[in-house]
C-alpha cells in the first residue's frame, strides 16, 4: 500500500469520530436530565413551602407559648396599646431525630427556649387525612430542614383576648441536591439548594 493510498483510506474514520463525539453528547444529555431534575426539585420545594405556610396558618401554632405572648402586659404598657412589629419572634424547627424545638426572642433580642407542639409540627410536615403536608410535595425533605417562624406584625394589641396575630414564615433550609449522572461521570459533588421562603 503506497502512502497516497494510506492517506486516502477513510475506513474506520466514523468510529474514531463517534468515539470523540459520543462522550460529549452523553454528558450533555445526562446534564440536561440532572439539571431538569434540579429544576423539578426547586419547584417542588416552592410548592412545599406554600403548603407548609397554609397549614401553619390554619392549624395550631408549633410554638405553644405564642398564645400568651400578648396576653401578658409588659411594664409601661396599657391594655389595648399596639404591639410593635418584631416585639416577639418565635422560630421553630426540628433536630436530626425530628423532635420539634422552638426559640423565643423578644424585642431586645433576648432569646430563650419556648414550648413546642410536636403534633402541630408533624401536621405541617406530613399533613393529615384531608390535606397533604410539605413532605408529600418534596419527598426528600427532612424535618430538620423545615423552619417555621411566628413574628409580630404590628396588628396585635396588648391583652388581646384571642392571642397574637403573627406573620408566619415557613422556609426550607440546607436541602441537598445530588447529581446522579454528572456526579459519577464528572465527579460533581452534592450542592445545597438555596433557602426557600
């Protein structure tokens, strides 16, 4: 075979081209799948937060001490005086075992442990027979990633008989996302999704 014939011979060129192009196409395709799943998880997390906020609004509060916060008249206040925004702030979450924990902070940022209702927290997380909870919309959600806050809005008045009227904020924090395909192919590490409020 002369050198001219060898240079002109194209047999096997398609296999070489395919060997170069196929891994790139495969990574691109699997990347679309992984990022599509990330987008799905982001939407599911947002829906879970919306459902959690709705359940927190219509159910008993997780922070059990919130019922008495405006009924106890502080020094220098008269019954019927407005409760200023951010006068109280309850933050409830769960530990790694799923036990509900609440913290109370006053307007001077003095914080202490508050009473908490495990039943109310579980209702927001799991739902009940008639309403799905946050976990139904985001199955990979852990209880420790759910934060529920009750904050003074300025709509309360001291010694209000029916208790406070808080703003309720439900958020998902530190929720991990795992790359299934790109993690194995390219070594992508797990990432933490941004907090959803």
